[in-house]
C-alpha cells in the first residue's frame, strides 16, 4: 500500500525492452532503504525491486503494466516519482493507494493560479465516473485533490512543494500520466450494483 507522498525523484538509467516486457533501471538515493523483492511505486505503478547495486536498482515490467500505464514511454534520463511501500507504523499523509493504475490521462491544459499551477487532465469517461470534486486521485503516483471535474476532464492544483519534489513540475501539454482513482469508489460501485439487481 502507498499514500501518494513522493519520497524521491529518481532517474531512469536504462530501459531494456523486448517482446516479453521491459526492464527499468533507476538511480535514486532511496536505494539503501530497498531490499530485493520490496514494492516500490514508480510513477504510481507498484513494481518489485531487483538487482540493487549502490544507488541503482531495477524492475521487471510485465506487458500488462506496460499496456495499462505510461511506463512504456519512459527513456533513459526520464524523471520518475518514487515511493516506498507504507510501513504499518507510519502516518497516512496522502490517501490509500494500491499502485494498481486504473488507466492513463493526457495533460490538456496548464495555467498558473497564484503560487499554484492548475493542470487539466483528459481521460476516459469510464474512469471519470470515479472522480469527484474535492476527492482524491493519484496522478503519476502523487496524491492530489480534484479541484474541478466535467464529462471529459478534471483539474488538480499543484502547490510549489509538489512542483519541486515531483515530475509534475516539469509536465507539459500532451504528456501521458498514470491515474489511480480512489479504491473506495470502486468497491462502493460494485456493492451498490450487486444490490441493485
């Protein structure tokens, strides 16, 4: 489980792709805290750490993860948001996240609003039905509050801390981002749907 509070901005060192998936190698100051087999959220996708050497470690990314996320678009030099799995004795500062990306969105607008930056993201209506104003959503693994939503887009407002500590600070229109909606909304939908039949 994760909270969406990014712990480090890592750098992709290499991406080795073949027909079976991809192997990502990442460099991060978090490496000394990671053990073989630990879960790490990479741009919001829960992956298993392997091959830890110094400040570098790797991840095997299966085809399912490549299809459902933006990880397949990463190249050497890409900045990635990293979060270690939540410990049982830690404070839940963001919101409950599983690292199971529900889909992707495309940044369709960016505007400054005082010291914050408003980012508009377009995504599939099947995903937007779980997005509510003032609710939580994970964008590239960052826990954010939805500030506006309509039938095709939603807005999130980024404070200076988020702009500095995550890769969302360097985002641009057209960029693909990973989205994970609030898991509670999906459970409620399933339970209500079962009783409505």
